[in-house]
C-alpha cells in the first residue's frame, strides 16, 4: 500500500469518524437504534454544496450542514416519540424524504465545486489532515466535557435506564430529541466536510454510510474498549482510521470498489463473532 493511499485513507477516516460519533451517540448513549445518518450525511453535503455555490463562506456552509443534519435527527426523534413509530423505521422514513429534499437543494444529482472557494484548497494532503484533526478536536473535546456535566449525565441516564431517569425527573422526550440532534449534527457536518474534501456533492453519497460507521465503531470498541467515557469517545476515531486503512489495503490488493460493501459486512460479522467469543 503506497504512502499516498495511506494518507488519503487517513483523511477519509477522519471524516468517517464524525459519522461514527453520530452513530455512537444514539446507539451507545441513548440506546436508540437510528438510521437517520443515511439521510443526514448527504443532506449536510447538499446544504453545504448549495451554499458554497451561492458564494457563502465554507465555514458558514459547514455550520448550516451541521444544523440541517441535527434537524433531521430531531425529526426522527419526533416521529418515534409522537407517533410511536419504531426508531429504525422512523430513521428510514426521514432518510427517504431527505433524498427528494436534497435534489431540491442541489437542483441536480451532482454538484461540482472545483472552481469554488472551499475549506480544503490546494493539493497538500498533510495540511488537509492537520486541519481535519483540528476540527475533530474542537468538536469532540467539548463533547467529552459536556458528557461529564450534570446535563451530560442526564443524557446518558436516558439510555442507561429510562425508568430510572423518569423517576428522577429527567425528561425522556427532551433528552432523546437533543441526543438525536447532536448525533446527526455530527453526521451532517461530516457530509459538509466530505463534499469539500472531494470537491463535489452527490445525492447518493449517503448510501451505506451507516454500516461503514457502525463497522468503524465496532472495530474501535473491540480495540479500545468501552469501560470509561474516554474509551467510548476514543473508539469511533480509532475504529474509523483503522477501517479506512483496511479499505485502502483491500484496494491496493486489487479488490474492486464495488466489493467494499461485501468487505464491510464481513468486517462487522467478524467483529461480532470475536466479541461473542470473548463473552
């Protein structure tokens, strides 16, 4: 595997880490299986691309992408809580609806950004990696600090034991909606970052992103563990970086990109089997 392929995998792994955090929060902290990332990821990309084409600052476009993804998460939470729809089905409904909204935003299935002012200008991949690391640190460190506060404990209590949370006056509805907003804000931001890394947006860019993020999360948890909050927040990053390097190695060995979903499913099954063997 060439150095260039390793560096590209590192950059893409950092973007995937945001989605892995977006999957980890509902799955691990809220005990709320959620597939909204499948729609929030391209939704964030569509919002950011549309704003950049209109001449908006790329940082403003990223903020809007994060807010858009968060609103998608809130919609899923509302459908689940208000209409008693299964959480997975609610996420599928929202993601399906977002596909049409994305096309409305973009006006066409693909939007090129090669001649636009974007965050990741130039060809120096080291600068891009450092910038991505900086963005990740700016957003994950506050998340760690928040989860250690009383409010963060309320969020975690909802997923740990909802009945216990109710008895202590913690609003399940409020914290579920907030948790889904937070999770999918990370995912929407990832979409906004990815379209600026690759200089184009595609309406189908979110297909399979949940399974990729879940594979990264499970790899990270099998290596780092989940015994402490630090480990829980480190696992998505470690897993995403390793997962992208596995894909890069597979590509260098001659595996076609169309085979990656088969590879991803196999990785998930292997990690599950190893985890059960340990238990």
